């Protein structure tokens, strides 16, 4: 029984392409560090989403106090935002760009992406509530949900890769110091807003 339907693909695409803290973080990473670190950050985000969903589906999430995870996520987003705002209001060096010797930057970006998504409990909660809706009647829930999750996360990575490519190509228009600082300020305020909203919900 085929579990991937047009309704699933369409609704997933709309959700994935909606702006949020992950997209803001990726945009800033492209402009500041270049395409390779941004792809590493995107991979960290997708891995975090898969880990959150897997933990939730096997029931381990009940061992973690929801309020603790929510506050950790809020603190992470707010701290990232504050860091970016700080970078915007002080003199900064030129963006790193795609240069040789980037493995350390890529590794750091990967773990930052992992933290940005992994400590946001809304990601796991959404996937746990969203994916089972598309399991066809009579189909085995476990395998069907695993297929849906793989396709959803694959679509998410594809969208982030497309977005990274677009921002990287257009980045030459925004690499003046003022524009880079403006992007830092905007992304920082966005992340802090999401963090504060998460803290008070």
C-alpha cells in the first residue's frame, strides 16, 4: 500500500517552506560563513528532527519534563539571537565565505544547527502529531510512519539546499558590511522573538 500521497507532499511542502527560526539561522550562516557551513548546519537540523521524532515515537520523550525541554529550547534560540545581535552592533570581520580549511567551521555549524532544532520541542511534537495522519487505513503504523518521516525530512533537506543555493548566489548583493550587520540584526531579533514566544507558551 502506497503511503506517499499528493496531499502529504503538498501539505509537507507548505509546512517546510514556511519561514521560521531554522530558515533564519540558515540564511545568516550562508551570508556569514558560506555555503559549506550552511549545508552542515542544515544537516544538523535534519538529524535533530529525525532524532526528536524517533525519540517521541518510541515513547522516550515522556521521560523528559516538557517544561524543561521547552525552556532549554527557548534559551538556545534566545542566546543564538543575542549572539547575532551582538555581532551586528559591533565592528566585525568580513564574512568567512567558501575557503579552504573550512572543516572546523562546518563542524561547528553542524552542532549549532543540531542545537537550534534539537532543543526546539515543537519540531518533535509536530512530527509526532502530523505524520500519523497520513498512514492509510489498514497499513502498519510503524513502517508507514518511518517512510513518511524519511520523505518529509528528505524534502526538508532538499528545501534547505535550494534556499542555501539561492542565498549564496544572491549573497554578493548583501556582502557589504552594513548589509551583513543588518542581516545579523534581523536574524538575531527573529531568533530572540521565537525564543521568548517559546518560553511564555
